C-alpha cells in the first residue's frame, strides 16, 4: 500500500479526484450524498464516473487529506472514527489520476497517483470528519480543522454505497434530493 498525507488548500468547499476527464458544465451541487459525487462529463452523476468532486466544510483554507492506494480492498471502514464515509466507482482515465485543487502551491502534488495498477475502474472510499467545524470557520488560516481519508483500489464498477452520513454540512446537500 502507498499512503501519504498532505495539507491541501481548498476553495469553494471542494477538491477533485480526476485524470484526463474533468468537465462540470452541468454540475449543480445537488442530488447527491453530500460528500463525494461520482461524475461523468459534462457534470452528470453516474456510476462509474470519470472523476469525482469531494465537498469540504472548509470554504477556503487547508484540509488534511490522506490518500491510500492499494492493489487490494482495505478492511471495512470504521464509521465510529468518521462523520461521513461514502464509496464510489471511478474510471479515472489518464496517465496519472490524482487529487487536485485550484492551488499550484499546495501539497496535492505530493500525494500518490491513484491508479497503482493501471487503467480503472477503481473503487474510492472517502472518509471525512470535522466538516462542520470547517463550515463554522469558513476560512481556515492556520491548522486544518477538517480531515479526509481517501482509499483507492481496483474493483469492478458498483453503485455508490453510503456507509455513514452524520454531519450537518452534508445534510444541506442531502435535503435537496
């Protein structure tokens, strides 16, 4: 397993998981689970998606993100340790799909490539805690108040699986369904 943690600088309450395809022309930030949206161009929710948008409570500032890429499925998620846990399937086309933000000077480039065994599909489990604290602060200037874990492994495409949803921030999206 390859594992690395980085401090990402997010804007507009989000960061992305993508390779060569990223088109959000029609994305409207509603109708999804509130944490991670599996999307196909031009911004349509789909299983499997070409890429994903991950929503952060922090509007602008640092978020601690750990990426774990492995050839095998990790053990079960620990819902007691996280506020939100959701799995999606992604195709992640391209040479080096990665976690990215709008900032060139953040640490996202230090995170491992997501496709350790070549072309997808991949299963991506996103965990989050501290999004409500991030939402309260809106702009975080010092240490991150929010933490994410992204686990990625090769797997056949499957529907989105919501393992846990409990934060207030995610509820704002889920209530729009």
